[in-house]
C-alpha cells in the first residue's frame, strides 16, 4: 500500500485530430512527423500552436513549401504583439498563411497522391497535411468515473 495526501499521475498525451472526414486517413500529427517514409513535399499545417510552428520552421528550413492554416492568430495564449513578431518572421522565411479558416474535409486526389483540403468553399492540394491543433491527456486506461 502507498499512503499519500497528494499524487500526480503523469498520463502523457496524444495529438488531436479534428472531427472531419478524412482527417485520420490522410492527415498526420507531430507524432508522425519524424517517421515519414517519404519527403513531405508541399505541406499544409493546420493550427497555430507552438508544435505547429516548430514543424513549419523545420520544413521551411529544409526547403519544403509550407502553409499554415489558422483560425485566428498563432500562439493565441501569448501576447498578441509577441505572436505578431513571430508571425512576421515566419512570413519572411517564406511560410504562407491562410487565416480565419479550418478544413472541413480531406480527400485523396484521384489523379495523383495529393490530398485535397476543403475549406470555406475552396479546395487546395497538398502532399502532406499535418494537424497541430492540440493534445489530449491519455486518461482512458485509468478507468476514471464519469
């Protein structure tokens, strides 16, 4: 037996996928990022978290075209002046932005291996779609009461 007043259970966490058609079938997360079997090519990164920005920076430095799709602004938990400075730096590094959007669906193109991303009545094509929209704690195996 273990007696304690306070305990911390470090469950770890896993990346979130958006609840949209094709997300898990055709998208990847930061957990998959360093184990890709082929070069990522033209990449869409969905999200403005620090993980999304790290992935964008790495891909950009390696010479791959990168687009960030964000709902509002990057690093929303930080001061807006600070996030604007980082955003300007990313733009100077050649990273493109799609503002005020989230994907509604992902589909595999019939004529090649690209992924069609549907958003706001538009369709764009990418080689890789990475979701950097947050993480969720691993609580299921704890069998906690609801």
